[in-house]
């Protein structure tokens, strides 16, 4: 097991704390565990098609990884990046995901931006040699961070994607959420009524537990990842968390995490330790690319960059349907009112609890 896999396995173990993510009842579920998209994933499904659904979920995350992983030279995203400056033909699916990302960028005032890739590279985030780049390097790269230059022409089964010269895209902030949404579709196709998909910090709770109780999903404590700030009771919902504690490196006694503020080129230093977005399942008709797990993943990253004030303002005014749990660096736990009855806090974690209305 590599160090990365061990770290991810520990995160999974932590997610099991506070009695969350647990199965129950007489019936044994099918469980498939896998390492994909740089994280440990686990699919748990009950009922007669449980095993088929869990296995199909496993195949689906691998299929998506092959399309979307920019460190894989053969992926569609890599083709878009190496063709920068000219149109590149990709699958309709990849094109639509890039189009969603572009919309999220616009709607979050650029806090979420998949053209962050050159800056991620300057930090060495996709390599084993992470380091603080010099200011001059960042200043020369920041003008490339601009989703406004992305053009997507949807042609049904295919799409033509154009990005600007020198630009490259990184779907790391949205791919797992999109994958979780595809898994919702698989659970439905397989007629599974009760299942849980865990994709490293991204959870999709399908239906309810076999005993009729809601799924329990822990919100990890960013300051003590063996513990949780509380537990969400969810049915047919996504709970997707972004936090600086999930991926980082240290240099000269400082820690630098992987969520970059496109305005500065530096790890976002917004006063938040983590953001969990809770969004309803997209349902049998499927999502429109701007809802469900895809939205929740984009917004967990974006609102982490925005910080408390902008995030709350966005929650109140954006028109998108979601709830959230914010953990602040000054020890507060902010929960929007849609979760008032669904969030059971862990008082031992010691946070001051506030409901946002
Ligand atoms: P998440 O774990 O969903 O918050 O996504 C973090 C990942 O998204 C990073 O590892 C990068 O691949 C990418 N990323 C970092 N900063 C941003 C940003 N401001 N907007 C979009 N993607 C980002
Ligand atoms: Mg995200």
C-alpha cells in the first residue's frame, strides 16, 4: 500500500467514526472497495442486485477516471490540454461536464475555476515534489486562470472543446462529485433501494437504511480527523466535503493545501477549515449538470475559497438548492437551517454551534 493509499484508508476509517456510514440489520450488504481518482472508495448496496450495483459503480469510476484524469496522457481532458488553442473533439459527456464547470465558475465569481491547472502544476501538486513557487511564476500564470475563454459546442454524442493557448484544465474539484451522481443513476438502474457510495470525502446516500432509518454520514473534524464535528441523517442526498486538511504538504514549518484561490494563486486562506455541501439526489430523470453531486462538489471547493461571509451570502442568494456545514478556523460550526433537524452535533468536538438562516 502506498502512503497515499494509507492516508486515504485512514480517512475512510475516520468517516466510520461517530457511528456513521454503518450498515445495520440482518441482511448483509454487498461491499466493493477500490482505489480510484486518487482516493479510497467504497460502495455498499443492499438487496438482490446489490453486488451487481456495487461492481457497476466500481467500473463506472474507472471509466470516468480514464476520461477525466489529466495526469493520464490518454484521457480526454489531457487531449483538451495538449490541444490548447484549438478545438478538440471529446465525448458529449466530458463536454457537458466542462460546460457545467464553466457555469459554476461564472456563478461563483471565479472562486471555482478548472483553468487553475497551470497554478496547481507550479505548486507541484500532481507530482511528488510539492513546493512553494515564487511570486513571479504565479503572477505570470494567473492570467491563464480564466474559464471565460472555454468554449464548448455540444454535438450530442461528442463535443468540441476549445481552451485558450497556454491554458489547461483540472477537473479534480468536480470529478468525484460527478462520479457520485453517475453512481446514483447506477443504483436506480439496478433497482437498488438502499445503498451508500463513499468516494473519499464525497458521500451519496441512496434511499435509506434497510431498517427504514436515514443513513448517517459523519462530518469529519478538520482539527482531529479521527473524530467528527457531527453526523448528518440523510436520505437520497449528497454530502460532499472540501477541506485544507485533506491534501497538503509542509515547507519551512508552514502547511500548504490543495485548494487554490484563483485570485492569488495561493492555497485559499479564507478562515474556513472545511465546507460540507448537502444536496438532494437528482432523482430518476437525472440531473441537468448543475445539481446533485456535481454541484455539491463544485460548491464545496468554491465556498471553501470564498470564506464564511461570501459563502453564506452565496447560499442565501445564488438560487441553487443546497445546505451546508462550515467549520471555521476560530472554532465555530455553522449549519444552514435546512439541516437543523438532520445534523446531530458532537459536543465533545468543542465547536460553538450556530444555525444560519
Ligand atoms: P475538492 O477536493 O473537491 O475541494 O477539490 C480540490 C481539487 O480541485 C484540487 O486538488 C485541484 O485539483 C482542484 N482545485 C484546486 N483549487 C481549485 C479551484 N479554486 N477551483 C477549481 N478546482 C480547484
Ligand atoms: Mg469539490
